[in-house]
């Protein structure tokens, strides 16, 4: 798991517990990585600025309070021998974090799946969803009640021998999953979920026997591609910890259902690229996975991932997001 060299962990200094910081510290120790602990202070709203007579003093006081809280958290970590520093960011949480990634060349962001004050329904908050889609580096989201270790680690891959970038990302996913499982003394599971395109439409055009035969032929081809990929790791699709699933509701549904039924603690998957305001996720499955899965997520980005995030002209960026 010695892949990450500069880890950015985002916390809410108001919280009593910090599961993301606990896990990020373990990662930093194991990787001998630099650890940066940050909190984000949003700009005061225009209403607060208009109503509060000492709004600038209030903002400064809040900043000093958060800075001190960060320093208190960093001190014992530094005493453990970790290269750690703390910093307060300003503005909209997701933008501030991504700008910090670009400024300091972090290769991993660690955060809880959802902040205590999130206004978004579901397991993942607004900030987490945006980081998964747009952050220039890998993103590791842990549950607020994350277990002490990950006992079941799932590598969600999508072999595509004709796509060099995707294949490289698949190798990164499975290598990281193996490393995490070994480090945690847990189980490694590999899952390739595929869809027999248009199955629900084909049912009305083909006899059941013909459709079943076509699907079986397709599955044999998919299994062969998967075996070719897994041969590097001494695995085949028939292994107990390898799962080849076809789901007419789509690969994302298959991944999320498997993660739930198998009590997976961590899903490692990929984000291929970004287009416009929203990223296109590996195999188009991640959005469906995130709609239903309720475990930690590690989203890996390819080397040439294109992020909409750019460095701001000023240190402070627009506010308005609740984490």
C-alpha cells in the first residue's frame, strides 16, 4: 500500500471524533507520507455581514479557533514521527480542497462520507460526491462510524484490453485492493460486473432458448477477457474470491448489491475522466454504486485525469456549500 506520498485529510474540527484522521494517520505512517490536516471555514453569508456589526472580527475569531483545534490534533501525530502539518482553508469546501490538492500536489484526499451538517440525502454528502467526480487525485471516503479495520475489500474492475488507460487503472485498483487487504489482514474480493446490452429489449424479439444461448456465449467471452487480465495475479474467474456478475439493471446495481450482501467494508473503483461539470466514471457504474452502497469508497483516478478544478486567483474562493 506504499503508493501515497502526500495525504490531505479534511476534518470538521467541531466534531468529537475524527475517523478520517485516524485512518489517514495510519496510511501516512505506513506510506511514510506527508500528512496535511485541514478544516474549511466558509465565508460569512451576506446576511451575516449585514447583521453582525463585527463580522470581520467574528470571522477572524472563528479562524483562530479552528487553527488551534487543528494544531492540537496535529501535535500527538507529529510525536509519532509522522511528517504532519495543519492548515485552515477558506470558502466552499469541495473547491477549497481541490485547490489545495493542486497547490500542494497531494495524491490522496481522505474524508468522511458525509459531514454532520450535510443537506444532501443519502449516504454521501454533496462535497463527497463532487470530490469523487472532479478531484484531481484519488479520494478515500470513510464512514463516520468506520470499523477499526477493513475485513472485506472489493476491487471493482472493468477489463478492456483495447483501452490502455482503462487497463492501467484496473491494475492500479486491484494492486491497491490486494495491498489494503494484506495490510488489514482482510479478505480480497475482485468483481467484474457486466451487462448483456439491451437484454430487456431482446426478450421480446428472441425465443427464451435463443436469448439464453446468446447470453451464455457473451458470458464466455467476458470470462475469457477477465481471465486474461487476472492471469497476472494468479487468479481466474472461477476462484472463490472472484465474482463475475451479469445484471440487467446494470453493473452499478450488481456492485452495490454484492457489497451489501457480502458486507464489504471498502470498495475500490476508478474514475476515468471528466466531461463538463460531471465526471464519467469507470464503466459508468460508479454513480449507481454511490446511490446504494453504504461503505467506505476509494476512487482512483488515471494519470491523465482531467479535472474541472483550477487554482483560484485568490486564496479565498466563493462560499455556499454545506459539507
